[in-house]
């Protein structure tokens, strides 16, 4: 689906979301019944650098400051963080983490946050946006990844054929929507053949109050150990305190 | 005790120490207790697929101890095992520790993160990436519950990728000259964008872009430590109890700080140009001066002290 089709499907009652400078998405959509959904995002595979983070973070903080309980939709198609000496020199890690913190604050302030991955999503830009929401959904064709297989082959010094074979048996490293769903990062995959506004409402009704991604990964068999180990550490911390 | 009368432990190099050595020497003597220790043999089940050896702690050590008599929770990454990377097991250990602090107010209200990590472990990329996202969210939740989370960066692997974002999610960051932090490592930028964009073999350039002194000068770290365990200990003690709350006011201040940095320094094409723009009288000398001289220099630089994060 194209971005225009997605936005039209999500907001049949209307929206003013536009792709502005830096391929940033900003605007507001109308839910059935007239309530607002605040939209931010990044489009067309654009990498996210410090100049992109600032307007997005400002908008998120303004929404958090304004009060109310309008949900926030974070729409993402980005190849990853901007790779540039300038951005690194200025401390890109702080900028990306800042945007993630703003989204987490907005959620804590009463604005449920939904990530929507419809194109690419990778690495630091993924952490700063869609992975910092209460729930992440995707549309078929989305390509969430940490790194593509050819690059991974270079770094791990393993033949790409071997990685491709491995990726069929384990979701912990292979790029793609199926893997990210199995490990618990993507909670739902929406059906483009059905009305998106209805699916948005259904997702809004099921936003978890806590981070359930580790439990989801265990349930789906893609990340069997994480939830149990996190619990085990917490249990031992508690036992130590009581001893 | 060494010949100079200082305890050997205190003068040990942070950079050269292992994660376990750092913990042993940073904390009050004998106070460290490990959770899910190596004897429980909790290791990565995925590395064998890549013909790589696993470790019984997966390069992540978590537990509690005391610092200057105060109870703290601690986590330390072993940069010499798989680059200290975030993976399914290592990430879950850190996540469990932070969630414990978040949920149990009788546990110590300070967490020290001894980061030494290149980021996400590629062999477990999805699990590692997601672990970073979970850790960042847990840090925010713990901070909102009144826990101070302090990152200490000075190891061989620095704090890059997901570790760079994790550091910047903490309440405060202590860094040494050898500490490096960022998102994309210089080698990866060179591979993707060409040697003209970033020459990863030019060590002086790499250091000036990502190193601890630059980070401290532009406000990317809250405190500067010499490369000794004693200095990291002192800097950490000075930060304890001073954490800002995690709220709208703090994030508004951080946004103003980050936007102000782009305004002041966004046009600079080198670290020396940044240091000059910050008012450093002899920016070229910044790389060569000793630590006390650098600390004195930082005290005069506007903006380095405003570290809302």
C-alpha cells in the first residue's frame, strides 16, 4: 500500500497529515466520531538524523504538554539512522534516544502510542520511533531489520548462503516481518484488504499497559529465553533483598 | 598497596580491566553479589549456529553491591566477549535488573550501567535490537519511579548503536578520554558512505568525533573521569542523588539543549571547529593536555554543565 492509501484508509473522516521537509510526517487524523489521532513519522525510506529528530520530538512534547488522551500514531518507513560524520559528531545517539524518551513520556502522560511500519525500519531509527511505542503493528510488505543479509555476511564473515539457510530455522537474526513478529517486536500484522480504520480501533482497544514483548516472543516461539531470564534476575534481586 | 601508597585496585586502568575487575574495584571491597551467576550456566543458545563459543554469563554481569556505603544495583558488559553486545540472554539479564528496581521500591534506588558495547549482536540481531528497546523503556519506567540510572563509559568497545542510545536514556553519563560513544561506528560509515565521509583508520579523527573529551565538551556526558577505577568511582559518587526526575520539564530542557547544540555547532566541519565555537581558547591543544587541565577547561565551557537528559 502507498502512504496515501494507508492514510486515507486509516482516516476516512479526513486528515491533514503531509510529508514535509526531510520526509517527515506530521499532522492529525480524525477517528470515526471525530476524535483526533496525532500522527508523526518518517516516509519514503528516508534515514533519520538529528535534523529530523528535532521537529518530531518537539511535536511529541507539545502533544504531551497539551493534555488530553489523543492516541499517537508513529508511521515509519526509514532505512535507519543517518550515517554521517556530522551527525555522529553532534551526538546522534542523544538525539535518537531523546525522541524515544519523548514517545515514552507521551504514553505515560495518557496518549496511547502505536507504531505502524509500512516500509523499511532499521537499527537506531527503529529504536527511536516504532520500537518506542506501546504497540507496534505492520502492514504486509514491511521490512523491519537490523541489517540486511549481505552486510551481515560481511560482518560475521559467514557465506550469505549459510545465513539464508539459517534464517529459515531461526527468527532471532534474520531480517524481515516474519522474524520480527515471532520474536515479539511486531504485535499484529494488519490486513490491507480490510478497512484500516476498523483495525486501528481494534488495536487501540488492546494496547497493553506494560511491555509484553518478551512474553509475546516466548509465546510465539521466536524468543524462548528472554522473558524467563528477566524474571529470574528480578526474583533473585528480590530474594537477596529479603535475605 | 603499590609503591606510591595508592591501592593497586584504585589506580587500575578502566579501559584495560575486564568487566568483573571493574565491578570488584569500583564497589566497596567484597560487597558485590551476582544475580544469575555463571554457575547457573545461562548462556546463548544461538552462537553455536555460527560456530562461535558461548560464555556462562553471555558477557553481561548483573547484581548488587555498595558504593561508598550506599547500596546500588549494577550491570557490567564484557566488551571482550562478542563486543559486549546486546543479545537475547545478555539483554534479558539487564532488563530483569532494571525491572526489579522499577517494581520493588525497597531495592537500591541507583543502578550503575558499566557499558562496554558495540551495540546489537548481529548473530542474534532481532532479539538484541528488541532487548535494547525493552531496556530503554524499562530505564524510563525506573527513572519515573525515582531510580537514578548512571552510565559509565570507558571500555574498549565504547557505547555504540543500541548501547549509545541506552547511555543517552540514562539519568547521567560518566565518560573517560578513552570512552567513545555514538550510533554508527566509523568503520560502518566508511563502508557505506566512503572514506571521504569518515576515514576510520584516522585514529585522531575518530577520537575527535566520538571520544570522551568531545562528548564532555558538547554536553554529551555529564562527568569526566580519568582512566582509573578510582576516578570513575569518584565521579559516580558525585552524581549519586543528583538525578533529574523523568518528566516533561526535563525532556523540554533536553530538547532545548539538543536544538541549541545544532544551532551553535551544526555548521562545524570538525571537532576542532566545535571546540573553538564553544570558546575553547586553544582548541588544538585539547587532545594533548592532561586530565586535570581538561577538567579545568570543561569548567569554563558554557553548555557542558547543562545535561538535562
